[in-house]
C-alpha cells in the first residue's frame, strides 16, 4: 500500500514537472491565437482541480501532496545552493588568502636567500602533489568545480537577475550539459555559453594540460631533480646502510629542537633510495623526508637541497670505498661547503662529520671550523674490552642514542653548585649523574680531577633521563659525603685483575679493510702481553690480507709489538659457514674469539653468515670440549640477528654501524653530545670500564652486603679519579639508577660501570 502511494506521488510529481516545462515552452514558441496542443491541454486538465462539491465555507482546503514535495525540494535546493556559494566565497575570500599568508610567513621565517616566493610555493605544491597523489588531484578538481559554479552563479545573478541559487543550478546544468535555449535573451545566452565554455575548459585542463604538467612535475620530483625550498632542516649527504639508522634516531629524538624535516642528497636515484628505505621498514615517525639525487660535492646540487639554509649537515662515511677514499671525499665536501657564501654553508648551523681514520680528525677540523667530527676507532678497543668484561656493549647501547639517558648541560650558577669540588658534586644530584664540566673557553672536561672546583662560568655535564630532571640543587646534599668519608679509612684504587698484559691466543673471523678488524688488532697489541698470537679466518687471499695489515700499520705509524698474526685460514666466501672448513680451526685453544660482519653483500646476508658460523662453532666446541664456555664477540647488523643469537646464549654482541649512527645522530642534534662522545670514543680520551667494587676498598675493609648507589659513588670517589655511572642489576647493567638512596643486596659477582682515565 505504501509502495502504491509512493508510485502515485512520483507520477504526479513527474506530470507537474512536465506540464511546467511545456507551459513555459509553449508561451515562448506558440503564435498568438494558436491552439494549445492536446498533450499540454491534457496535462493542464490533470493539474486542474476537479470541481469541488458544495461545502461549508468554513471547511479548510487540503494542500496537495505534489505541492508539499515541490516546496520541500525548493527548500533543500536553497540550502544546498547557499551552502555551495558560501563555500566558494569562503575559499577565495578567506581560506586561500590565509594559506598564502601562512606560506609567506614560513618563507620569510626560513630566511631562504636566493629563492623567490614563487619557487617556494612551487616546491611546496609539488611536494604536496607527490605525497598525496590521487587525493591531491581530487582536491584540485573539487576546488575547480566549486570556483566555476560560484563565479557562474554570481555572474548569472548580476547580468540576468534573480536568485544566485537559481544561477548556481542553471550554471551547473550548463557546465555539465551545455544546454542553452536558442530563444533566450542575448545576455542569458552569453552567460550560459560562457559558463559552458568554462566547464569545458576546466575539464580539458584537468584531463590534459594540468594532467601533463603534474605528470612532468611528479616525474621530476621522483627523479629528484627539482629544488628543495626548505629552511631549518637537516641535510644528510650520501645514502648507505646507515641512512635507516640515522633517520630512526632522528625520529626517536624528543628534544625541544628535534628535527621535523630531513633532506637526503644521494648519488642514487630518488626512487631507488625511497624503495630501499621502505623495504627496510624504516620508521620515520612524524619526520618529513625529502630525497634528491645529485653529487654531494657539487655546489649547484648542494644549493638545490638547501645546504645554505639547513641548520645541520650530516656527512657519514661511504662504506662502499676504502677508509682513505671515504675521508678524502669528505674533505672535498667540506672544501665545497667552506667556499660558499660569506662564512660557508650552512649559514646558521654546523656540519657533523664521521671520520674513518683518527689521524684525519684534527686535519678536518682545521679545514673547516664549522665541523664537529666523530671517529669510531675506539670501537675496536670496546670490542676487546667486552670480551674481557661482558656487558660493556650493553652499557654503550644505553648511553649512546635517544632511547635511554642522555647528556645535558646546565650553567653552574643556575644549578647552585659553584665552588663545589667534583669529588662531592655527585651527591647534590639525586636523579642524575654529573660527568664533567664545560669551562668558560668551551673546553670539555669529562671526569676532571676530584679536587676541581666548579667555577661560576662553568656548565655542568649531566647524565639524565630528560631535561626535566636537570633542576637546581637543594640547600643540602642528599648524601653527606664529608661525614661518610671522615668515618672511614682512606683508600687507593688498585685493580686486582686488570686483564691487560696477559698472553692470549685470539681468533678473528671475516677481517677486511672496511670493518673493525684492524682496530681490534691495535687494541690487542695495547692490551695483550708479549707473544700473543692471532689467527685469522677470512675469504681474502693471504697476500691481500698482509697488504691490509701493512697499510694499517703505516697509517698508525706503528708496528705490532705484542701480537703476531701466526696463521691465516683462507676460505672461499661461499664456504665461510661450511662445517668442514670450521673444523680446521682449533676452537678449543682460543682465549678470545671475534666474529665480524662482512656486509659487502648486504646486512641481511652478513647476519645470516654470522649466525650460521656461531651455530657451527658452538656445535664443534660442544663435541670437543663440553666444559669450555663459548662466548665470542659477535658483530651484528640487525636486531633479527641479536634475537637469534640471544636464543642460543650468546651475550657479547655489538652493532657497530648502529652505535656509530646513534652517536652521529646525537652529535647532529646537540654539540654537547659531541664533546662527551668524542672523549669516550677517541683513542686518547676517557674509557668506559666494568670494575669490581673490591678494587676501591681500603685495606681490611670488607665487601658490603647491602649497598646504595650513593654509597657506591662515595667509595669510587674516595679512591680513584673515576665517575660511577651504573652497576649490574638483574643480569644486565643499569645506568644512572634513579633511586640512589635505596639499598640493595651486593655480592662478589656484582660489578660497577665507571668512566676512568686511560
């Protein structure tokens, strides 16, 4: 029954619409005196109400359903029409002017010298088009249709007269169907034709001209040829396996001046770099990433990526060439940057550089004074120490990067510690660890002499969880070191088991010119006793290996004194994991074993080889000597290898590439990090070490069974020029415990983590 009523209403509505159309047409087309066509007459008869029977005058006349529907449709049409007109006017009178003003403010704030506002808008528009894709095309189509209808409706209302809503619907019909009545007035026909032509032009532009233009712009953007118009961004020169690690560290940064935009200038194509980063599942967080293709030492390409307006430029090493070639290329880039502008690029920023060879650090600094240079040569010594003191790699992973505690600096006067000696300074900071000071002339003193008194111009370097933890001290220290020391005998630090000077037999696997094999050899030569032997298992020819070793000694201008490469096991690269090859090694006779990553075929392939070698060696040693513990120092490239090796009980693992990338990211964000890390990672700075508490006790003093971190700091400060930064806890190491007065059980197996002078 309802369906029948709806169909009846629909027929009445259709007849009314047809009658109106025919009535209007006949009034224009029929000559005076001509008869009304039968169809029109029939329709008009339908519209005429039948003669009403005689009814009382007071009875109301019901409104026909068709009239109600017609009124409802007119109301809906008015609402939609005025809504569209309001949106169109708001678009051009409010939204677009405000957008242009905001973009102009951003352009001026970035201080982009040599770039016009038009270039800036073009760059921003192309980036938006490339990023949004089809959504951007849909937005442009919507804005174009809205603009056409609004302009046409206003022109119709002004020239023809009537409501703008009527003009809106007429223009919509004209733009979509191009139906202009030939008998209409001249001005009506002109507006209709103009609107129709506008619709056709808009359609043609969207489908052809603009489409082609956008296609060219997107193609140029994909190939990385267009200019980057940014300011205050980080510019990363070069692309390698470190790129993913650097980007993820930048994304993890939570400082107030954290980066929002990173631009990469790579020798590879833009698409290749983006595809590789996507394949590695790079977590960019809320970073805006822009990739361009070009030469890192060419001033034109550097200008295109905004080297002048960047706040920081990062130059990592190139792992595809030798160490010397990588440093030489870096020096060329520094010369190009130095020669631009009045004071070199960036105009208001600095350059963070990764140096492969420690002997080149000072030269690079002299070459360009805007550089902050970091060298990872100390990592070889860290790997050797980690074999002797398991857990040191875990400590470095906690200290370096943005995922744990970080280095902060605050003026001594603001903290209220002026005049305090460095011996007593740790006991004024209950949730941080003071590591040193920065003097008035900018000198970094990490682990200064205990008698050093903090000066008014000094700034204190603190290890803290975040910047909120860096607060002025209270009126009294949280731990009374003076009273504690007066109640105890004096003590002098004496390491009972230094591990240095012992004659050892060492195996190094996968040594080549690009990994830390040579750095390990030099660290062994310093720390091992005379007569120590090193055997090497690698895929290099023995002549090539000997040349690498000779070149390394010439670079360092020193010869191996305490170690000797006694034997080289040459194995084809595809047989490094073969059981029969590994069985040739006397694994049970080695005191230390280093398994390095060969990333020449990619990080995934390197980790597959490393894990397979460890499994095979573990199985061989289990058959030969079940009592001997197998804990090699393993270099890994991904977290997957770390998880796999942890499953089989391997604890000594280090991702050297990730560690260096974290350090580079920290230096990029803050020069304070450079001062501390360059000291901890350089060959002549302070050293991280894992120590036994008994080495700090006075003669006859017993090892405490219960200990607080404040008491442990007091014991270390009493007997040595060292800084306590952490201790062992639950099978791992905890850096900067936040509850420094909370007692815990202490055993002979527990250890301290300290920074000490080498």
